[in-house]
C-alpha cells in the first residue's frame, strides 16, 4: 500500500481554537437556512434577522441587524 509522502494543509480543515458560541450559532443558523432551501444571500440575511443570532458578533462592534454586506464581511472575518 502506498503512503502519501506529503500532506496538503487545506485552510478550512483546521483552526487555531474551538468555535465560539456565537460562531456555532451563526453556523447552525446558516445550516438551517440551507436545509430550508434558502441558498441566496438575501434569503439567508432575512432568516438571520428573523431567527438570529444577532449580527454581527453581539460582543463585537454593533450587534445591528444583518445586511448582505454585514454578512459578507462577517464571514470574511471569521474565515480569515
């Protein structure tokens, strides 16, 4: 049996720390949107505003309602 001699480190397969409660809530909410057949950004934003979590991070800058721009910025921040 051949063994791989090098490993590929794919960025989304690891993280420096466990997800926060907020990150888990946000991920769960996005998964619920997908499960409900919502796949467009505006639909996900509507669902987040209806069901939470408050956005962006309530411990962060403002805790204001989600917008498409806020969700994109928050996902970019969390994925950095």
